[in-house]
């Protein structure tokens, strides 16, 4: 199955990568006051572009759309090649949305305001680049470039132990991406060795026929690189550390966008490139996925720091993406992709909620929190909806993805689906625990605290406008999932075409 | 029948209106009025639809909206309107209407008045999605949705720690059932390739009994959670933290009966598996008996009624397990009416007594609130199974059926009937008569409730008196949904499977006609025994709590171990708390310290240290000369090439 290419009349994808970079330069040149408005406008433009692409994308048949290819270093077969299929496109859209939300939210930055927005803008360009690149060198460059601004965001604008967390984040993910690099170079060399062609294009490397053992080795190399990013158990400990220290907007990006790159990598590379190895390692990935779901749900309920709780819940949800992906059937992959989108919305919203609580009460520790619901009703409502979407309530986005992923898994392994389904219980437990300890139980508060609470301000305009889009799309996906399923169907068919045929 | 879509969406519209404008524009009492209008519209519409089905005996299947496509199967938002769903929908909407009206009085002056009615409307919408569904996924949507509404309403007064805890407990325990239910849905989908009831029914003959049993048991797991049957019953008594109209609507009349309804809805699946029916029978019987024993010794007025609900739901499941599905559904209807009445009556008492819950501290308030007392008495008699109240016509047939089918089950249900009559009249006498134990300050303010609270009581009490005589109508009405020979939507093969599956109840003849049944009960040995049992229960309560001939404390001491067992609710709560709450939490904490902090981070941070050390060694490979690097690159490439040659 070779994909069709629909060249772009106008290099719209390159433009959406370049716009944030230009904006970053402009922000750098102008004074501090202009930083935020420029960033918001930029991200709004990128969001508008990606929403437009989402609407005009043709989901009938597998086509790489808005495709651009320019020679870069032809001697080594390296080119600049971008385009989108539904998987890329939904991820780009999610990225654009998450950055828009983060910029609107970022009001209380006190130090190095220009640098803050510059870092985020560069990060946005790199993230989009990762999702649209089809040339492995370009992909890898974007993949690594992304680390630097994120490292700075945690390391400069984070909380007390930010340096430890930033370093851990950087070294850990860098460690993972080295394996990815080795794997990619191996594929490159093997392609040359067997076909005599030097190429770093995804569409050339997908046709490489690897001997069985080598396929297993390359699968593992790439999988290691992606597993750190997802993160999968037991490579997950950098994530809670990073989230706890990162500023709110950084956490939103980390959860909504950066984690998706790992699972994106699995769906994009491991399944189509290594179909036999994917089947071979299915039990391993199922086991790791189930451990991630249950073990990290237990980690989540053991936390008293609300951001760490939400961070662990992310790992738990990504477990669903893992099992859905490696169910290796249509429902499973569809479920995995929709869970990726949905998790981007819910975890983003939950980190915004944590940020809101911190701005009001200056603590992330449960012992200092509680009883807010009555004083901030609008926030309490949006927070409840996000929590319920995260807990997989039907009618909201979380259920659609988890249902499909579970269905796909159930067809392959009843035991895995049964164990993964336990997240219905343990997931509800930590989510409601989080909500209860932050929002309910006003009677446990002291008199002074209640007086203090009476001055609490509900969501201000900026906060409301960053919260609302996330919540709206939780409903959109939950109530009308068919549009999204229809969008990604042909893509997941392509991803699986070597495994299930067709 | 296109107009049926109004039924679920009218409360939804009310919910959205109140949710958006409740605090700013509507406030009290407009928010309540909007909610009442919303639910009243759907009640009227469903009664019209009910009449239509009663006349024709037809069924209608409307697909409203294609929600999700999985493979070749479209999961649609839909309405299946047949006698069974029509009955359940009417029960839900009609009882809701009166409870909503009652709530406008009960919630008077509450600062979150609009929020309350928004939640109630949301609940009714979700409940209707559940009852009207024609497939398992929409049912699950409603199922989880009512779980959410229940969570929000139990925790309505969330400033209280106990309410917040009870709400969370309810949701999480329900999720245990939902987990099984979802697995049941997945198994059904993988087996049948569809989730529409009508298509599933006709594919039953193609599937082995083992898989049918597995599906039925998994679905029943969900029912055990939702209908609070043993062993997942613990959340319901704690759910009484919610406002009383909530207890009446959600935790007595409608939501908790959803499990019973679901089993009846997919009756052919259950009927096709003997093991599944036996499980339903066993769980129902045990719950009916054990919950009644728990109810004996509680002192919280709402909790006593809550245990009674558990017990009565057990009777309904027992009826289904016996194969008497119509009797189970009739008892559901009857229970919805008289239990809503009892809860609203207790709500009226609570308002009069400023939310005093302990029956030991009440007494002699009957004279001050005659309407509440009178209607409460009617509800109690119905629960005890005294003719001519509806409870008699719905509960006695189940026990008589058990007598014919399974002696073991009969013994427990019979004993349960005695306990039921006893505990409800213990409550009745302690609250309304007996000695005056009331705090004088409260006594000064004891008063009858306003009309918007007493009128629903009177209406429900009237229904309790009258409804029993329509027994024959209901049993015949349900036939096109529950009697295999009259079910138009079943294929011949499925009909014969279902018919054989229900063989256990074939020899049972219970009079459908109310007067015949009454006459039969008063003349046959079994009927007299049952009636005598109920009267004995009432009489015992009268002797102990009204005449005070026997000191209940002494009786308690005499049977110390049993009393303790009952009082501590058979230690279910203690054991669950120790294992699933405290144990799970502590184990998670331990795992966090050992697993994440010590082992994983130990390795990660340890390897960081190791790399600093090894970095010193590897630094020596960095020669700083181009030729050195070229050499290293060549070695790397050579390693890859060697790898390819070795592995082919």
C-alpha cells in the first residue's frame, strides 16, 4: 500500500512552523509588554491554520496531504519533507490548541518575560515540526530541538527543585532519543546495504525488508526511545518530577503535547516499519501497558501533591494508548489516537486547574487545600467536567478512546482488557480523591481560612478563555466521535496495512 | 411515535437552562419551577406513549442519532418503546414529577437551590437515556450518567466531610459494577457483532451457553453495583447523606431499580442461561434477607428505609431469578410508589424536626403532623404487605412463587417478610407514637409541612392504595415484553430457548386478577401464613415499642452476638474499609516508596552517578584529532554491517 501524495499549492505546513519562529524573533526584538499579545496572536493564527486543515482534510483513502518536499543534502538522500495524514494533523491541531491555551493562561510571569515567550514559541515550532516531518533527519532535529526550550522552561520558570527536575528530564529523554538515533541510522544503513539507495525519507524506509532478528533489534531501539517519552513504566519517573517543578503552562504543554510524541512514534514508526516485531512484542507491550495503568493509578492515589497526582494519572492514561496501539487492530489504533487527543484535552485542563488552585492558595499540597467549590463555582464546574472526562464518563471525550482501545484489546487478549478495565475503578478513585481534597469538605477549614476564601476570585477572563476550549472539545469528541473516527480511519488502516493486510 | 424524543430531552433542556441561568436570573423558586415543567412535560408525553402501547401492544424502535461507528455496527442514540420501557419510563417520570414538586418545598431557602434542580433534571435525563435505550452502549451511557448525578446529589452538601466521602464511595463502588458491565458489553459485542437488544436476542441460538452465561453474569455484575445488592451494597446506606428528595428519587424509586430493569430488559439472555438465573436468584434472596436484618437495629430514620430498599430490591431480583419477570417488574413499580412515599414522609419529618435523624430521640409527633403520619402509615402497611395496599399485591406473589419453586429461597424470603413488617413498624411507632423523647426546643416547632410537600404525599398514598387493584392490567400489559410467546421481536428459535429457560416457573399459577388473588390469599393456607407473618411482625413491633412490654435493650443483650452482627451490618463496611480503602491506600504509599522512589529512581539516579564516573574513562577516547573520529565512525559503521551479516 503506497500512499498518494497531494502536494500543497501553498506551503502551509512550513508556514505554520516558521510563523512561531518569526514571532519569537520579533518578541525578542521588542519590549516585554508586547511579548504576550504577540504570542497569543501567533498561536491563534497557527490554531486557525490547523483547524482549517482539519476541516479541509480529505479522509477518504490514505493520502499525504499538503505535502512539500525540497532537496536538502541530496548526496546523503536527506531532504526536507513535510505533509500530514490524519494522525499528524490531529496532533498538530492538538499542539496548536495547547499552545494557544498556554499563552492565554500565562499572565503571572514575573521574571524574564521575553525569554519565557520566546522559549514557548520555539517549542511550538519544534513540536509542529515533529508531527509533520517525514524525513527522518528533519524529524530527529525537531525532536531534539524541542528538548532545549522545555529544559529552559522547567529550569528557569519552575519551582524550588527545578534544576534537578530539568536535568532529569533532559538527560532521560536525551538518553532515550540516542537509542532512537541509533535505530534510525541502522535503518538508513541497512536500506543502503540492501537496496543501494541512500534515503532518510519515511516512505523509503518503510519498504525496507528486514531479517527477523534485525527487525526485533530495531524495534527495540526505537521503542526504547519512544517509551521514555510516553513515558511507559518503568521509564516514567522523570515525568512526575518535571511536572511538579514546571510552571503551569509548561505542564500543560508537557502533558498535552510532549507525551504524545512517544505514542505518536509507536503508531507512526514501530507498527508500519516492524510489523512482525510488533506482533512478537505484543505481549510485552500489553504487560507494560497494564502495569502502567494499574501501578501508576496506585502511585497517583498515594500522592499529596496535586500536580504529581495528575502527572501519574497521565502515565496511567498513556497505558491505554499503549495497549490500544499494540492490539494491532482498527478499533485499538483508533482508540489509541482518540485517547491521545482526549488526554491532551483532559490533562491540559487538569493542570490548568492545579495552576488555578496554586494561584489562589499558593500551595499544591492537599493538606493546605479543600473546600473551594462554593467560592469559585464556575471553576468548580469546569474542573468537574474535566475530571469526569479524565475518569472516562460516557458522553465526554475520555470514554470514546478508552472504549475503542479496550474493545480492540479485548479482541486480542481478554485478560489484558479485563485488567486494563480496572482503571475504571482506580481511575475514578484518584480523580474523585483529587476533586474531593481540593474542592469539597469546607467544614474542615478553620475560621480564618474561610474568611480568606471569601475573597477568592473565580476564573478571570484569561483563565476562562483558556479553560473553555478544552472543555468544549471534551464534549465535541464525546458527543460526536464519529467525525473523528471517520477522520482517522484511513490512517489507522495504513498504519496496520502490513499487519492485517489491505 | 416520533414525539417520543421529547421524553428524554425535555429534562435535558431544563438542565441546560437552569445550569446556565440558574444563579443569575432564575434563582428560587423559578429554577424549581423550570425543572418541574421539564419533567412534567416528559411525564405527560410518556403517559401518552404508554396508552398507545397499552392499546396496541406494539413496539417502536426509533434511531435518533448515529453516535459512533465501530466496524459495521452503528451505535445509535435511540428509543425502544415497548411495554417494558414504557412502564419504566412512566414510573421514572411520574414519580419524579411528584418528588420535584416536593423538593421545591424541601429545598426552600437552600443557598444552592438552582444547582439542586439542575442536578435533578440531569439525573432524569440520564435515567431516561437508560430506560429508553435500544442498545447496551446507550444503556451504559445512562448508567454512568445516573452514577454521576447520584454522585453530585449525594455530595450536594459537600461542605460536610461525610457527604463528600459518601458521594465518592458511591461512585467508586458503582464503578466496580460498571467495570464488569463494560466487560460484558465488550464480550457481547465480540460475540454477537452488535449491541442492539433485538439483534442480540435473535442471535442467542447461535452462541454457546457458556458464553451467554459469561455475558449475563458480567452484566449482572453491573446490576449488583447499581442496585446495591450484596456484596456491593455498602454505598447505598451511606448515600443517605444526600437531601431526602434525592434519596426518594434516586436511591429508592428509580436509579437503584435500574439493575432490575436491565435484567428484565435483556431477559432472553438471562433466560438462556440457567447459571445466570440461579445467580440472580441467590444474590437477590441473600440481599433480601441480610439487608432486612441490618435494618432491624439501625437508629437513623433514613438508613432504616435505605436497608429496606436493599431488601426490596433483593425481592425483585429473586423474582427474576425465579423466572417471574413480570412479578419482579410489578414489584418495582409498586416499590417505586410506596418507597418514594416513605422517603418523602421521612423528609417531611426531618423538616419538622430540623434534620434530626435518630429515631430514638423522636416520638409522639403524629398528632402534630397528621397528613405525614397518615400517609406514612399507608406506605408502611404497603411495605409490610398488608392488603389492600399495593405492596401486598406485588410482594406476596413473589413469596408464593418461591414456595412453589424453591423451598430454600422461600424460607429466606418468608423470614424477610417478617423482619420487614417489624422494622418498618418499629420505625413508625418510634417516630410518630411511643413515648415523648423529643428535645423540648424542637418540639415547640413541630408542624405539618406546607401543601407543596403534603400534596405529593397524598398523591403517592392514593396511588399506593389504588395501584394494587390494577395488578392484572400490569401483568398483561408487560406480556409483549416479558412473556416469550407474546414477544413479537423474538425469532421462533429464541422463543423456544427462552421458554425452556424459564421452565422453573411454568408450574406456578398466580392469579393475575387482584380480587381473585386477594380471595385466594385469604382462603389458602399459604396466604394466611404470609398474612399472619406480616401481622405478627407489626404486632411484635407494637408490643415492644408502643406498649413497651418488652425492653428492646434487654432483648439486644440477650442475643448479644447476633445483635452486634446486625448492628455492625455484618461487618461488611469494616472489612471493605480495611482492605479496599485503608489497605489500598497504604499499599499504594508503600509501593510508591519502594517501587518508584527506591528502586526505579535509585537505578536512575544511581546510573547518573555511574555515568559521571565512567565519563572520566570515556573522556580518554576524545582525542581531539579528526582522524581519530573518522576511525571511530568507521568502526561504528563496521559494527552495523557486521550485525547485518550475522543476522540474516
